[in-house]
């Protein structure tokens, strides 16, 4: 039997399915689902369309049917897997501890081989996943081009003259999503060491800057360093580090991610530090799983054991100088890979609650994805926009002055949604909010 497009079970096709062999460890994980359905209410795509095929339970059924040879990876079936955000909310809800992310990732690799993209798709994947994101120099060059387009007045002129309307609709939508890149990149402008405040360092950490966040959001990294220093933490800006590999894993290219992981493990493995600190939910989740990406690699296991989200480090420390009051209202949106993958929720909220006179407003459905999900909003724009619309309405209902969230994709997505909806709230990383009060 297999899942039909109506969300019901239907007889299998008469044709013989194409071979779709999962790795041995993944096949075992597939059988851990007991089909209880407790995951359904947590799934953003199921909430949107009510289709069982677009729920975690339905997708696991499809993947198990692939594994058992009862289904082949044909387009009308695989699109249900393509529509998955990979937010891993189902993992947090599952009473059986199904490792959905560890099943979905090899499935996407197999799907990529079963249905290779066309010439344009292969070119774009090679350009971005093999050449731009893995190379700090290439990404820096591309970022500088986009930054020049913003700071030179070219972008403003294109809008004022109406030239922007000559672009196809999808390109206009992508252009509107650009983050503000006026701030310089972080790592290429950073000293090797940021000294701790106080008479002696309380901790010594290495900072993981990532790729897109390092180039696009250097000010968030500088704010993070400022907060760490004010808590007595010495920070090393580690040169030679590369992309964490999360985008490659999520798009079925694990070999590229393994190469990046080996480079990061080698660079950070030489350091004598208390932790490897990051401020990106997606990067942190990936870094903590290097031991799974590189099984049997002792250095990768040691690396993963050292990785900490910045909120985990700061929650155990008090600032060396008091935070200034902030008379604004704030709501907090839970980044999926911080909440569901790393199970971190209390720490960033506790840090923000240290700010005097800051009024906390609960965000409805804060635990639901915003629709960014790596590059999901680029490849599945229709569903991403539906999910984002719910998030924006929830934010509107709070009347908050500030929306805080700790992931670069979420920041870009929610900023874009708020602009489109005419909301005047600030969308900021928690470290930016804290650094502004030091």
C-alpha cells in the first residue's frame, strides 16, 4: 500500500519500483515510528493543508515504503518529502524518540540521485553548494558585490525609476528579501583574540562565525563578542574555519558537508578552549552532529562535545557590569534548530529577562517554523509564504516593539514578512538586544 494524494491509503502501482536502498542504520530508525500521530499537530505543512502525506507520520510511511521496495521515488510521491521544512518539531513531540532528521537527510541524498536536477539546477547547485558557500573568499566577493549594489545607490535607483519591475516576479520577490549588508563582515576584519573584561578570564572560547552570517550579519557577531566579553569570556576569532555544512546536508549533498566538517574539526582541534561557541541555531545543530556526519572520527566526536550555543555559556555567568534598562515590549520566536534540534529554549529567554524594565509578551505559536528553513523559502516559496503569514499575524497580535530570534534565516524571513505587512517592530538577534544595553 502507499499514500495517495488525497491523504488516504491506496493500492500500490503495478509497475516495479526503482531500487531505493537506505543505509543500514537508517533502515533501523525507520522502524521506530509507532504511527501514534502525536507529531501531526506539530507539523507546519500538515497544519496548512491537512494532508496526511505532508505530515511526519505520512512522510515516514513513504520513506519506509521506499526502503521496503513497495514504492519508487516517483515525482508525485517525492514532492511530499520535498515539501518538508526539516524543522524537526516532530522529534520533540515523538514519544518513541524517532530521529526524523537522521532519516530525512539520507532520503534526500537518495532522491537527488533518483531525480537529478536539470542543467540549470545542476549549475546552480554546483555554483552555490560547491564553490560559493564552502569558500570564504568566494562568498566574500559575492557579498561585496551585493553590498555595493545597496550602498552605491543602484538598488534605490532601480526602485525609483521602476527598472525593478522589468525583472520576473520571482526575482523581484528575491530582491525584496535582501538583508541590509551595510555592516562589514566579521571574521576578515576581526583580531585573533577578543580579551575578556575583568581581572582574569572566566572562560576561554573559540567562536564559530559560519558563512552567510559571517558575511551578512557581522554586527550580530560583534554584538555577541561584546556580550561574551562583558561576562568575563575571552574569545578567539578562529581563522581558516569554513561553512558548517548544514545547507549541503539539507539539500542531499553530504559529501560536501563531510569535507567542510573535516576542515573545521582540524582547525578548531588545535585549540585549548572551554567551548566552541556559536550564535546561529542552524549552525549549532549541525556542529553538534559532526560526530554523526563523521562516524568513528574521535576528533569529530570531541569537537561536537565542545559546541555550545552562546546562550548556554552566558546563562551560567553574570555580567561584570549591570545592564541598562530598556522600556520596550519584546516577544521571542523559537528558532526550530535551537528548540527542536538542540532542545534549547529557556536559556536565551532567561538572558533577555535580565534586562531591567523590558516587558515580555508571549508570542502565539512561537515554536512553529517561520518558513525560512535554510533555503526552503527559495525553493518552496508558496508554502513558505503561507507559513510566514501565520507567523506575521502572530507577531502583529502581540504589539511588540522587538521580535527576538537566534537564527540568520529566521531573521531575514521575519524581517521580510514584517516589512511586507507594514509592521514597524524591530527584528533582532537576542545578542543584539543584550549588547545594546551594555
